[in-house]
C-alpha cells in the first residue's frame, strides 16, 4: 500500500506533491497569528482541585485583594527627611495610575504607640508619620517591634521597607471564571443540552476576550509602575514583586525562549549537518523539513486554541530535535544504499529508502508518542496539553518528512556517495565482543544496576523552589529574593480555623468594670463572638506558626491582640475590651487589620503566613504534612476544625501530581 502510494503519486508527481504540501502548510500557517501565551497562576494549578475551590471561597470571604509589593531601599535612613519625601512622592505617583486603588507605605500606616495612647483616644484619632509632631525615635521602635510591622513592613536592619500597591479587583473576571467552571463541572457529571452548550461556548469566548484585554491592561500597568520606578532610581533601590508582575514577565520570557531556543538550535543543526555531510542538499533539505514541521504544529496550536505556557515553552526545540532525528535516519539509509548500489536509479534508491525506514520509524514515533501520552494522566491542564501538543507534533513531523524528503530528493540529481572513513576501532563491534564473551558479568552488572535504581527511586522526592526558576539577574528573582529574605517570605500559606459552636457564649458572666456601661450599649451580636476560649485557641495556633523554621511573617487576629496588649499597659485584652475595639475601630483600619483575619458571619479566623521560598532544605510536602499533624494534635475537633490553603498548597499539589503521574 505504501509502495503504491510512492510509485503512483509522490515519486511520479514529485513537484505537484511538493507544491501541494507547501501550499497547504503555508495556508494553514495563517493560524500562527492565533497562537497565544498563558502565564497566569492557573497554569500551575490542578484541574478539579478541591483546595482551589476552597481558596476562592476564602478569598471572597476575607476580602483578599490582589496587590504588588515594592521593596524600597533608600540611600539614606528610612526615616530621614530625604527618604520620607521620596517615599511620599513615589506613593503619590503610583496612586495616580488607573489600575491602582491605593498604596500603603510607612507614611500611611497607623502608629499605635508612638507615643502610647489610651484606647479611646487612639480610636478617635489615629496618627501616622504624616503628623508633624510624631517622635521619629518612637516610630522607628514601633516599626521594629510592633507585631503588625516587624519583618513585614520593614526589615530587621531598618534599611528596607515595603510599599503595598493595592490593585483594582477584576469582578468581571471572577464572575466569568465561575460561570466557565460551572459548565466544566456540569459537563463532567452530565451531558449538556444544546442550549447549555451554546451558552458554554459563549461564556468561554467572553472569558477569553476579557482575560486577553485585561492582560494588556495589566501589562501596561506594570510598565507604568516601572517607568515611575526609574524616576526614583537615583534616590533609592527599588524592587517590584507580586503575582501579576511575575505573570507579565513570564510571558516575555516564554516569547523570548520560543525564538532563542529555536534559532540557536537551527544554527547548531546547520553547523553539525555541514560538518557531517559536507553537501548543501543535506543541510537545506533537513532544515526545510524542520521548518515546515514547526510551522505546521504552531499553526495547529493556534487553530485548536492550545496556549503556550511555561511548561510547553520549549516545544519548538523538542519538535526540531524529533524531526531532525527522522530526517537523519532517512539520509543515512539513503547513503548506505547509494554506496552499496552506486548504479541504481534515484527512483529505486529513494523508494527503497522510504520503504525500509517506514516501519522502524513508525514504531519509533509510536513509542515516543506513548511516552508523551503519559502526560495525559496528569491533572494539570498545561501538562496535559503538552502531551497532546507533542503527540500531534511528532505525527506531523513523521508525515512531512516522509512526503517532502522523497519529493525533493527525486527532483535533484544523484550525487556520488559520501566517503565513509574506515577506522580500526568500532564501538559496535567492541560491544558485540563484550556481550558474547562476558555474559555472566553483564547479567550481574544489570541486576546490581536494577537494585541500585530501585533503591534510589524509592528515595526520590519532588521539590522545586519557585524563585530558582529564574536567573539571578531577572527582575522576578531580585524582587522575590529581597521580599523573601528581608520582608517576611514570598509563598503565601493560610490556615483557616472554623469554630464548631454556632451559638456564641453570650450568657457567660462578665465582671463589672469601667467598660460595662459602654459594653451594654453595643447592640450588635458580633460582640459576643469574642470568647476567651476562641482567643486562647487563636493565640495558640499563631504562636505555633510563628515558631516554625520555614515560616516568615505571620499575621492573624492574634497580631491585633498582641498590639492591643501593648497599648493596654502590657495587659491582655479581655473579651469585653476586644468587642469594643472591634466595634469602635474606624472602617478604614478595620478593613486593613481585622477583616482579612476574622469572619464572624462564618465563624472563621484566618492565619496568613508566608513561606521563605529561598530556605535551603525546604520540603514543601513534608512541611504541609507536619503542620497538618501538629495542628490535628493541637486542636480539639469538637471545638474547632482547620484547613491549610493558598498558593503554597496549590503549588505542592501540582508538584505531587507531576510526581505521581510519572
């Protein structure tokens, strides 16, 4: 059948077949413009991850907004007039950007005990560094010792400070994402009716359009921020960090990798082919076939809507390597036949070459596809796409090679075969002699190698530091490193406690004191939520997290309680005082220091920690398991339950899924 195809079509009408193939590939190549890159956090998450659903719920519940972190390292002391003036000017410039909601700096955060004030005065008039009568010595001490600010807003040496850039919430994106996920889940559990299918397609299209437009706005926002940063480089060293910045920069890296890896590999192939075969035809023909295969697969990706991610950014290099291996086998086989039958016609030589190599190449391709198909068992969508992507690419390489190679070669004049250098040393012959002579030794070495491999494989762990994905001279690495080492860590990890008692202990007896009259005026039932039992548990969990080796900054309601203790002459606040603080705290500061950590409506508290990603010896999965075990022992499940959440858990789930799928 294959011989008939070559005799009747490809070798009989080579120019027509070649022109038809080139035309189809080039016309189909118009889909290259549809090829897109996705570097969002979604590409590092598992499909159907229950932890992801929980995280999205928690983000809504505790009103977590997206932000960028800028590390500010001035040339002078942080509280010097020059540094504060630069910081104020920089903050004002950032707040003018359309994508920025607000900016928090040393100048805007509340100073609670510089100097110490009584609770009533503090609640009525909150002071900041902008107040002209602030004692800078007391302010510095507060920044370095306050549970709210130390190792978070400023570093231990008081040389670096955080600038928190709060970004506008994209509510439409969240809405469209939820609608899309709803149809995805429903499609897995049942068959969608025609109306639902049409609605699903509309939702996917709207989601993609909005996401793409939002990417452009985000990219412009990052560019505007960096433009502002450049204006202040003479006064301070600035580093930018945050998920949105990382996603934006990764897109640039992926685009660069696609071009650089492909170009360098093409150049290397030209050099190697020239050194080995020394004839223009054996350089041009392989490069032509490689180029056509890359055009074909990139066009197919654009046509099918498969996006390039960090995981698949080297697919062009893989495609070139696989294609050149096919073509090299054909060239070598053709040369062997030409040396053996120098008087044979080109038609017969090419036909014999293609037929003799079709079956072994087919099975080689099939086994390679099988290898990439193992990626389909992963639960990570970009990894699954890479499996499909490479399987399709390998198939296209096989087809294009077995069509273009004979079509071009039959149009060229037959040339003398390459002179084969004869050497006394032959690796193949030497290997055969060893196999025939030392069978027992080979079996023994093989068995020992297998045992060694099994032993090593049993000790294999999966671990990858996100910061080490990037070169040390990149903005991502420098920004992440200074935040990680100086400002409390990078990878967020939350602990969510859910108290099981639905009825708060409003009837517990309260000793009469100076707060009683004010307490009785509080009509809101939220006041009764703050019981001594809850507060003790919150302190217990906070202290546990704070003492872990790999955790950096830890923020929770306990942080507020510790601050209140300092304000209350080093006396712990009781439940009555806490209720008053909760009720009287201005809404602006409540949203900053309370709402992210307490949800009375859902009977939950949140502990926000950041893991030191650059810590040597960090084992994410082991740390998560350790925390789960310790918290299980620490907490009474009849009173409170817990769950770990946020990016640390998502990232670890992805790593473990990759490990399991292999």
